[in-house]
C-alpha cells in the first residue's frame, strides 16, 4: 500500500497520496484493527500479520522485508 500510494503521488502530484502512504505505514506501528504492533522494535522484525484471534506470532522474513521496503520507500521521500 505504501508503494502504491507513493507511485500515485509521483504520477499525479496529488498530496493526498503522501498522507495515504504514511497512514498505510502506520499499520505496522499499531494503527490497525487490533491496535497491535506489527513491527517489533526489540528485535527489529515484524510479525506476520493479524488474524481474527489477534496477532500472528510468526515472524517470517517476508513480513520483515515488507516493512523495510515500505520504510525505505518513505525514506526516499523524506517521510520516515
């Protein structure tokens, strides 16, 4: 979502997409349906997601990579 919003910002120049990218990134930091921290600052990794029961305790490489790719995209725009 972060990458898509930033591509839309680049394509259109519409600043609303900048805010959309920031909101999407905040999902990792607790702005989600469970108010759950997906990014684990103690280990610098990410949980795999949220299930109906709560936070998925798995911490696969894909989840962590998706976080850092989103972070780097925002950093390129001086948003992180």
